[in-house]
């Protein structure tokens, strides 16, 4: 019998296939965010440009390799999930510092993608951590610009969408578990 993850009865290969779309979407969105920021909102400060470029490059490398390494190390699942969520939440939140305000929608899409991947691989806690870290840091960094209700809605909507997606995934994972347990 194949090795299964402790809490959700899926093999590492099944997890790899199920998160592949969200990982690819994350890579594409991070590439699009980095390129758009560099080309459309070209920072004049060379240090700022370098930081943005490094953020994009290392983020893409991280997305490409972390999940492959994570999946193959199923016995370290819980610590990796929490560490990944903390890193994703903080790095997405801090990305607000180097991106122009106009790109916050892409940042929200990156957060939603990270939450989807986290929800597929783990339970609710790590996904909530991503939403909490990203949203809190973004609101703190952008606070002086949040002077109209429209701005608050724009910045809180991705968090609400991420939470809805996470809850939907958790419910969809729960149904097969119940069926498997009933059949055993």
C-alpha cells in the first residue's frame, strides 16, 4: 500500500498533481507581478530595482522547488506547512513595500494562490496564517492610503476570497475522508 499522509489519505504523488495548477499559477503571477513592476512602474532607485528582481527570481525558484521537496518529505509535513505559510504570508505582505499601490490586486491574487496550495496540503491553520500575515502587513503598510471605503474593500476582498476558497477545499477534502472512514 502506498505511503499516505497522516490526516488526509492522499499519496505524495496525488498531492503533487493536485497542487500543480496552483503552483504554476503562483509562478506565473509572481513573474507577471515582477515584470509589470519593473517595466510599467520602473523604480528609479537601482537598489529598489535589484530588490524587486531578486524577490521575483527567488520567489519563483522557491515555488518551483519547495513543493517538489515538500511532497517528497511527507514525514515532515506539519513543520514544512507551518514554515511555508509563515514565509509566504510575511513575504507577500512585505512585497507591498516594493510594489506600487496599483499592483495590490496582483498581490491579492498571489495570496489567494498561496492559500489554495496550503489548503490542499494541510488543514485550516496554515492557510489562515497566510491570510492573516499578508492582510495585516498590507493594511499596515498601505494604511495612510486607506481613506475611502473603496480602498478598504479593495484590500480586504482578496482575504475574503482566499478564506472562501480555503473553506471550500477543506470541505471537499472532508467528504472523501468521511466516505473512506465509513467504508472501513
